[in-house]
C-alpha cells in the first residue's frame, strides 16, 4: 500500500496527480493522506510505504509524525525549497 502526501503547492500537487494516475492505471494499492496526523492511524499496515512530495520541511514533518515507526519513506523534491 502506497500512502501519498504532498505539500499544498501547484508543483507538488501536479506531481502527486501524475503519480496517482500511474498507480490507478497499474492497479496498485494506494491511499492519499490529506494531513500528516493521519499517519499515526495508518501506519499499522506492515506493507505500507509513505511517499512524500514537497520540500525538505515537508519530509521532516512526515518523519516527526511517524514517531518510532519503521515505515519506509520516499521523498520527492518538487520545485524550489
């Protein structure tokens, strides 16, 4: 299960839309995260991976919300930091 979170700027949201389109087309499990506080309740899935789209601060904020969970995180930089 791919969990997706994007910063709320045009470039990040555009990249998120492209990734969602790819995941849907290839019938890959995914879920959009509207707020990082949702991670505390979503992180129970052992097969989950978090994709964070934004800047360094967005990625650091995601790590802070993960607490001590070992959920894999992949960060994509979008635009200028």
